[in-house]
C-alpha cells in the first residue's frame, strides 16, 4: 500500500527559530515530490523536487530530496508568524496522481 | 496571475440530493484533479482527468461520483445521492504537466 508519513505532526516554535520538516514516502512509479503550504483553505505550491541531492530554495525556505532513502525535508530559517500553517508533502506517482501526507502543523509564536 | 476558480464556495444540501461542484481550471492546463478534505483530516485524492477521460481514481471515487468536462473551460464533480459523510471541502486542481495548482475549494455540507 502506498503511503506518505510526515513528521512531526505538529510543532510550536518562536519567531527566529529554524525548523526542519520531514516527509518519507513509499509509492510505486515515483515521479516527483511536491511541497505545499495550507493556511486557511487551498494548498499553495512551494517546491517540486525530481532529482536527489539538489536543493531548491525560495527565500527562507529550502527543500531537498533523497530518492535512495525515500524522503524529503523542508527547512524554514528565521521563522515568522506568517509561516504558521500546515505543510504538506505530496509524491507524484503513476501517471499523474498526487498523494498527500497528513501534514505538519507549524505554529510560530511571536 | 491565472488561478483555478471554484463555485460555489459553500453548498448546503439535503442527504440524498445530487450536487454538482464546478471548477474552471487554468486555461492552458491539461491535467485536472478533484481532492477532498474532511474537517481536521488530510487532503484525499479522488480523481484525475486527462484527455477527456479519467486517468486515475481512488477507492473513495465510487459509482456515486462522476466528473465531466462539458465544454472547453469547466470541470465538474457530481455526487449523485449525497450522504452525511460526503460533507467536506472539495478542491479542484489543474496542472500543465508538473505541479498542480488548487482552487479555493467548495465547502459541501450535507444535512
């Protein structure tokens, strides 16, 4: 059975802290892995990773994929209260199917 | 910036009634999806659609569900006879080939 496990399930930090969110996956016919941020409603796209070991960066956020060990991490440095959200990882596999993990709920306190 | 739009934003329906949720994907996108999220739970895959046919579907997507692209712009999800457990946020998404972009969702409440 395909599965995606994200850890931790929830995290409380203070502004300025650095956080690392984890995503491990077991899916058949893996194609890529996507990270999304979900605040109140729709998930918004952050990163797509297809190759192992190549870091993607966007401002204070960065992510990397390890296709051998089947995991990805999302780092957020110098966290701000606006980073508070649920962070979702979603392997894309088979023809064009995205399977979401349960997410990590991040709460950044002032 | 192009976006996926969904209507209505909130729909309340009686158990057993049919509902149609509507989506307008981003215009040059080729892949379309429906997901649902029951309150407090994870985002669950329902169905993907490409080249005017279903390409993948989950075990949730049973005979009560159907999708259609009736014209060049709309993509609809129909639930034939709603149950209480169909109450959820339904998200439409579209993709050119890589990442998927989500609409703001339709909150379906079955009473």
